[in-house]
C-alpha cells in the first residue's frame, strides 16, 4: 500500500507541476543553467562535488542551483553556484519526477538549460542502475573527464565545544551512532542490533552517543541522543573520530571528513556497488558491512576489532 501511495503521489506531482515548472524556469531567467541534484542528502554531496568542474569544463557563466528547503544547509557547503532557488517540496518533486520520465528527460536534454542528475536512465556504455561507482556515472552524465575527483564540502567553522562538554565526548575515542536512514530504498535494521553494538563498543573503551537529525528520532537505548546541524556533525565527527550506522546520505557527507566510518546495509539493498562509499585515492579508514539477523555477533566483533585497530594506528602516529 505504501508503494502504491508513493507511486500515486509521484504521478500527481509530475502531472501538476512537472511541465508547468519546466516552462516557468525557462522563462524566469534565460541566462542561467538550472542545476538540479536528485532528492537525497547523498545525491547533493556527490553531484555538487563536481559542480565547479562542470561549470569550468562547459564554460558556463551562470548556474542556478534548485533545491528543496531541507537541502539549503548542504547547498551552502558547495559554493560553486551563482544563485539558489528554493522550491517547496511538491514543486521540487514535480520537476524531479518529470525529468525522470522519458518525455521530460528528452525535453530537458534538448533544451540544455535544465540539468537534473538521475541514475536510472540508460546512457551510452552504462545500463540502467549500473554497477559502476556512482562517481563514474555522474562524470559521464555531466561529460567530465574520468580523472576528475569529487570535491568535499566547505563547511564553515562551527563551535562544538558546548556539545563536547555537555555529552562528555572523548577526543578521537567516541563513536557517533547513526541508526536512521531516510532513503526510500534502504530499510532500517533491527534497533536491537545497535543496542548490542553500543554495549560492545563501551566494553572496548569507547564512548558512545547517538547522533540525531531531529527531535523526532530517539537515541539508541543506553546512549544519549544528540541533535545537531550538518555543520556541527562535520566537526563532531572529526573530534570524536568514529561514525557508525545505517548507510544513508549522511555518510556521503561525513565520508570526506577526518573520521573513521562504518556504513551498515540491510541485505535487501540492491545498489551497494553503485553507491559504495569507497573513493579512488582516498584514505580507506572505511568499512561497508551487511547486517543480517544471523550475523549480528560476528558483525559486532568485526566492528569492534576495526575500531580498536584504527585507534591503535592513531595512537602510534
């Protein structure tokens, strides 16, 4: 029923807003290129990491980044656009879904003024939902050299010392647990696993807190919950040293900070190869693991062992 409702909403948004918004965008500013990442936080971090080079390579003089309200903060971390257009969610989803159907995609590509990056439309040399790394797909989509490397976010200096003191966050010895994901194609795993993991990490000498995106989320039992902005999370990850949790767009953001990362997948997620967190030429203090009900003990031991190894490595430096 949920999938049916999502499909119905997608159709309604496409019909009501897709084509009218396309026409409106083209008429409101004839000098600009509208650059539209996909919906998720991870989509913004991946695609905007190539925006500066896209602008240079194609000699584009003016780019308007189109975003919904909940992507305003991350948009500021990639200051390569010239103006920001924030659309209410139904309008944004309308233009997104319209450019994801063949006729909408054809219109946008023919006019060359609206650039929306989607991963499930076949391109020359790549199948629908390819197994190639997402960075390769984006570079092909934007017609960029294969040697180009994704740029990380420019996160403004943010005061986190109040949070450090309030939650007693041990420097480079605290695990930030992130058990939630907003991705529609990624299922959250059994919360009991994170309770067990938190206990094991504490037994191995780590402090453990749950990092939350909003007050609606709750902390893993046995840990304190800490609601932060993205900017605060960036510097907290550097201070604390470890981020572990459900694979989500948050990990595409935090991946480029100076911390040790473990992303955990539900086994039903089909696009692990496409959206792998591994980056060419990047220091691989990173693990991607798959949870199942049967491997919880083995997974917990592996995570604790990796964290201990990373901690000893830092202590030797």
